């Protein structure tokens, strides 16, 4: 069976994967200028000429229980992708994050003779470590964003390449808060709190009102506090706009995307755990990390967690640099106290210095390194 030497198949399931996919496409174009890129991706990948066969939004579900509501649709999409690339094999299949969706595709295609790459390590080092057995059977190459992830795979004899994180190169080492405030028409000498309750509808449903209640409490303690909320997509903008109708008394600016500008303008960020914590770290912003899962999902997941931390800054540091208030700990009182402390600029210099060191560690030419690693795989 011969592969189509012009087609790179990719599947990204959410906003962070879309960013990574777009960056990797740019790197691959330098080696394969005539290549065609297709599969499932978002607006950033499509801006690079990517042909998305399905809306990426359809894959953006969270947890273990919630996706069951859309299981027939998700299985149908996955089956279509597998059948398409079994019938017309691409040069390589690249699954970008979304491991529960992509690993199955990778396994099926790998068995059919297609080269497979997974970009962004699943948190297998943190929980459900038994998944490594399937990964070894499904993936020809793992591309990791973080150095400790690469070491985990080397110890288990999975081909791996640490590529750094493309965001580390895109975010300036020295953020310009005043310029960001000016662009967003915020008052320059008043503090700004950025609220980021997630990029998926389920996350926003579980976290947005809690975050807004926290913002309301913090606003009562800090005079002139300004609030910005960047919506990850048009769908999230509409969802948040409906929620905000009950909070018209707060000084809130709801943005369409513009998450980097919102963080750059802020003095602290209250965020849902995930890539957003990395972004806030790169912008050198004090943060409070929070998350809630559905009750049943949390009960199923929690016994399998093997790491004391959930946020990237704390994982990189190996210590609790920023507060993590998860599930039952994510109370109004605890979050309010943590956010007020994060807004205390006098206490944050040491934190900013550590964030700066981490930024430099991750600042690599990810697109070139990742593309070269894939080229080496295809040349072997």
C-alpha cells in the first residue's frame, strides 16, 4: 500500500490544538511546499490552507461522562476519518492533543500501515499510566511540549522529541501591559483581573458563574477593579453573553477571542486549568488555577491521578508556585482570597522571575523541530 506523498492528515480537537496545528503546518510547508493538509482543525489551521472535514467545535467535549451524550456523533466522525485514510493513506497522520479521540484513530491507521504522530503528550505521566501500552502500539513518534514528558517516554522506549512550546516564542519575554490596556480601552492606573472559565461549553457552564461571583467579591474589596473575559470562540461568546446578563452591575469587558491581549492587560488571571495556565505564565501573570468536573466524572477520574499538581507552572517547577483550587476546594471564599492575594503586586516579583526562567526553557523553534522530527520519521 503506497501513501499519498502530498497529504498530511491532522486532527485537532480544541482551541489549543488548533494553534499548535497551525504552527506545525508552517514548519512542514518549508520541507513539503506542495503538501496538502486536511482532517479536522480550527480557524488558525484553516488560515494556513488546512481543509477541515468537520467542525472542530464538534469534538470539544470534556470529561468522561459528558461525551456520552454525543457519542454516536463522535464515533461517526472518528469512523469517517479512519475509513478515509485507510482507503487513501496520507503520508502521515498527526493527532494533535485530544488523546481519547485521536489515539484510537492512530492505532487503527498504524495497523493499516500509516505512519502516526501524536503531538502533545496525554497526561499519562499524571494519571491512567496504563495508557502507555496503547500509545506504544499506536504511535511512531510522540512530540512533547514539556521536557519532563519527553523523559517519561524515553524511559518507556517510545520514540519522542521535545519541541518546546510554540507559545513561548509567540509571547514576548517582556509583556507590555500599558499598551494592552490602551488597546482594550481600559483605565491605565486601575487594576485588571482576567477571567478565563474555559474554551469548552461544559467548562463555561461549570465555572463561569463561580468566577463571576468571585469577581464580584474581589470588586467589593479592590476599588476600581476592571474585569476582562476573552471568549475562546463565537459560541463561547454567545454563552458568556447570556450568563453576563445577570452581572450588568460589574465592570466587565467581554471580548471575542483576544485571550493574549486580555492576559497581557491584566494584573492577575483566574483561570480554568489547562493551556491557559501556561499562557498566563508566559505573560508573567500571577494566577489562580481552578477547575470543576461533573460529580460522576470526578469520582471516576480522581483515583487514577498520580501527580500532586495539575497546572503547568507547578509541574515545571516541581512545587506549588501558584494556587490550585480544584473541585471541592473551588469555593467562593477560597478563590476570592487567592485572587486578592494574586493582585497584590508587592508579593509577586519572585514569581515573575521564576516564570521568566520557565519561559526561556520552553522558547524553542517548535515548528521547525517538530517538522524535522516528522521528516526524519518519514525518511527512515
